[in-house]
């Protein structure tokens, strides 16, 4: 690492000496060169520089606080997001941050204002996107704008914790409203149609297990045979397969505790058949089969399947079958809706699905609960009111 000595003439006419140290480049490729001036003699600056370079070689030099928004975000990603979030989440955050850098990246952190940010969010809503064919600006989805604002708000809240700001200029209450789309829930006939259409693509077993357990895509792709008790009709979810630009990785679930999921008899039979089919494949591939992974859902040679590829195949199958807005996650949503409509208690459904709490489940499946609420009055009539009338008739008779 290098340092430089320089001299500078102050407005008063006095000659002063200083030094700068090269600390490399930031996330955007800009050189980081902290400097100090005010030395009366060149030798004093050289002595101080030598001392700082020795500290730097020993790893004791700390980078100066970021001044601009883009410098702060680089620090936030390095010291906060990458320490606490998954790689997939960090990737998404970086995509969102890229929308706002051209507008306020060069602005000093302390100069950010609520009005400035509001103007940026409004502009993003009007023309923040780009048409893939024409490359011309287009409106950015309100949901994306809200996510961008949420990221900025969260990052600037960290700036307050670090003592870089006194208050958060990002206020998210005046953002464009995102339209609410009720998730699709398949009925039994639609589920049968979807899964049958998947046979030719080799996804039948995967979709049937997804539909019969409500497990997430990544959870099933990371599932190993020791996690499955076919005869006890139960599987244990403790990990998930994640796909990022860096590749595939198996990560623990958010709770980091194994989650038991009951297996319907038909789903257990499907897994039994899948197990037998894999044993046959092992013999065909011999030593080339990746037996060490011991995956339930895998490629022909036993290796991991890519989550994004599975999702793309499922969406294509649904499209060819004429099923709009249907995906792998639709099966999870259908499973939860079907259990609630069948009268399974909300806490039980929440536990099986692996939600953080019952409030999350109630919010996601409010449509299913609303249908049950519509019949609540009739159920009350058939139980409580009829019992009251019987008691009244018995009282008159006696």
C-alpha cells in the first residue's frame, strides 16, 4: 500500500505539507484516499505518513466514515446486510439500490431530505423502469417503488445507529399504493389437472408432494431421505436450497429448528415409488451417482436441481394447461386454504406451514377464513339457537 506527500498553499499564502493514503477502491471503483494537511515541514508529514502506513500494514487503519449516499450504501452492505441477511436477500437489495443510485448516489448523506427522496420515489413510479424491447423508460411498479423506499428507510435507520444521522429523512407513508392481488388457490379438480400435466416434464412427483405437504420449493429441493419417514408418514424440514449468482447453497430454515410435516397416505406412496426409482438409477450410474447427497428430489445423477429451473418448468406447464397465475407456490397456498376450509385449526396450519406466528397465517389466508366466517351464523343457528328452542319447548311442556 502506498502513500503520497504533497504541499499546498493556503489562501493566506502560507505553505503547508500533507499526505494521503491509498486505501483501494470502493464498490463503484472509486479510489479511497483519506488525507491530512497542516504540517509545517515536509519531514513532519513524512514521519506521520510512515506511522500510518505501519498501522495500515498491521490492519489498524480504519476507513473514514462514508460521505455520500452511495459510499454509505457500500458500507451498509458490507457491515450490515452481508452480516445478517442471506445471499439471495442481499442480491435483491443490490438490485433495488441500483434504481436509486443515479438520482441520489452522489448526494452527501447529511444533505438527504424527505422532499428529495419523495421526488425520487415519484419519478421512479413515473419512469423508473425500462421496456425490454424498446429500452425506453416506463413506469415502475408501485410494489417495487415501495420495496426501494423500504430498503432506503432501513439503511438510513442503520445510519442513525452508527451516529451518521440524527433523524431518518425517508418517510414511507406517502408512497404509491400497490394493488392487492389475492393469491390463487386450486380446487381438487384443478390440482389434479396441473399435476397430471406435469408427468411428461418429470415434475409429477415433485408437484404432488408440494401439493400434499405445503412445503416451499427450496425446502423440498434440499430434502434428504433421512428427513423422511415414509411408514410413519412424516417428514422433517430443517434446510432449504437457495440459488444465487454465486451458485447453489443449502441454508438452514429461519427458525433453525426441524419442522415436522405430516404426509397424507397418497403422498407417502408417491415417495415410496420415487425411492424405488432412485435405487434403480443408482445401479445405472454406478460410481457416478451422487449418493453422498442422498436427495429426495434430484437430477438423474443424484445432484441438486436448480430452483429457478424447476419454477420455470412449473410455470410453463401451467401456461400450456391454460392455468393462469399458477406456480409452485400456488400449491403451498392451496394446501393452506384447503386445510383451513376443512376445519383444521389455524395454529395447526400455521405450524405445518412454518410461519413465524398465527398472525402471518391469518393474514395470508384471510380469504379462506372469510369463507368460513360466512357460515359461522348458520352453525350458531344449528347449535346454540336450536338448543335454546328445545329448552323452551321442554319448559312449556313441564
